[in-house]
């Protein structure tokens, strides 16, 4: 059985870190090392992590955090043949999470990466719940999309990351860029619906703009193509807004519809503008 390294990135996750660490350390699959990289936490997160005695742990300055570089350095520090990435706010929901996550890699050599199931937190807003159900759940919806992957809770082989490291120039979507590169090379990525963590974020509208604008910038770098405002923004917004309204009515969240429309409009506009701005660069 190959040795496993669990890489945990952390930053100011005091509300979740003890639950995450307790769940990770109580897995049925025991043969793993825990590697932590903390990006300048100021709320006590790093101090709690140290109390759990990870096999390797270090703290970098927040301003030095570049996702791809941090991930590549973490992989180099791992002794395991299989690398599991699990963010410090991704709480495993049972003791079989780790075993279920690495199982496809153990059984199918053609698979380059596995990503796990993320369920929203109890305080998740209605549209966050909807989006997570579509992206994860049984995997049938996201399987029909052009491309989807999440590194938040995932597993890869160390040899593949060493040979094909993460892009160190991106500030967002380093996981999408890497997985898209693997997919373009003919490698297979699969979803483990039975490897379940609790993980979601309720963003304020200004945070929605920042996140999706930056993801749009990354999409411009990754995919290159650009659609006009109607095809690239208005049409996707209209389709998703209709899904949102239907979901909100069916779940008794009708009062959320006006805010939901604003939320979705900002999300779609920010992503479209980010991609456009990247592709307009000289």
C-alpha cells in the first residue's frame, strides 16, 4: 500500500481547524503523514495546528502566498506516493473520507486526480446550497460541463505533480489550470462522491465581485476564448437566474429572490469582465 501525504493549507480558520484536524486524524486509513503550510494566520489557527503535532508544519508571510508555489513546495516536502490536498476548512464528514478519496488512484492507474464531495455548511445561503448541489452531489450535473475540478479536497500522485507542477503565475484557479492541462494531455480525472467534506463560503457582494473577477482573469489565461457580452454574460445569467428562481420557490426561499438576482448578476458580470480584461492585455 503506497504511503499517503495529506497537505493542509491554512489561513485564519479558527472556526473550523479543530474539527478538521480531529476528523482527519480519526480516519480508518492510518498510514499517512500530515503536512501543513499556514499563510500568516493571526487568529490562533497556526498555534492550534501545532498542538496536533503535524509531521511537518511551517508558516509563511501572507504576502508571500502564491497558490501554485506553495503547493509545489509542499509536494516536494511530502514523502508519500499519493498526495491528498485538504484545506483547513474542509471538515471530513466520516472516518472513510480518506480511504474513499484515494481508492480510485489505487485501483485505476489511468486516473491522474480525484476530487471529493463538498456539502455546504448549515449556515449556507440558498444559492450557495444550490450551486454546491449542482457542482457536487452525485456528480451527474458537473460531469456534463466542459470542465470541472476542485483541489479543496482531492488526491493525486506525487510523480504526476513533480512532472507537471502547478502554475506559479496564477493567483486564482491554479487547480483548474492544472487539471485542464492534464485533461488536454489525455489524462483522466474522476469524482469520489463518497469522500465527503463540509465546506462552503457565504460571500458578501463585494467579495463575490473580487472572487469571480479574479477567476475570470484566470479563465482568460487557461481557456483563452472570449464570447461577446450577450453570449458570454447575459445569456448565462438569464439561464442561471431561471434555475435560481425555480430552486428558491421549491425550497420556500421566495424572499431571497431579489437578492439572489443581484448576487447572480454580479457573479456573472465579474467573471465575464475578468476574462475580457485578461484577453485585452497587450
